[in-house]
C-alpha cells in the first residue's frame, strides 16, 4: 500500500488500461473519489480547560458527517 498519490494514480491508470484490453470486459470505469477529504482539528487551551477532548470532538464530527450522509441517501430515494 502506498500513500503516494502520483504512484497510486499511475497504478490505477495502468490497471484500467490492462482491464480495457480484456475482451470479455465491455466497460471499465473508476468510481474512486479524487481524494480523501481530510480535516485537522486542534483544540484551544480553553477547550481543554473545559474538559473537551479530541475524542469527543472527533465523535461529534463523525456523527454529524454520517448523519448528513444518511439523510442525503434517504432524500435521494
């Protein structure tokens, strides 16, 4: 496994090209997202004094994100 995006993209293109050369495959597509969205969270000193932890913040972000995804999927039906 590699975290080198250029190498991953090159390998992906090579694999897609090899698959397209297979006679039994009629359509090859790539539905991988362009990149992983990433956020960096840094707690301020005041948050730490108020007993806010990284764990609590990450859980809140996680639940908010997946809740909105679930609502999106429900509306998309």
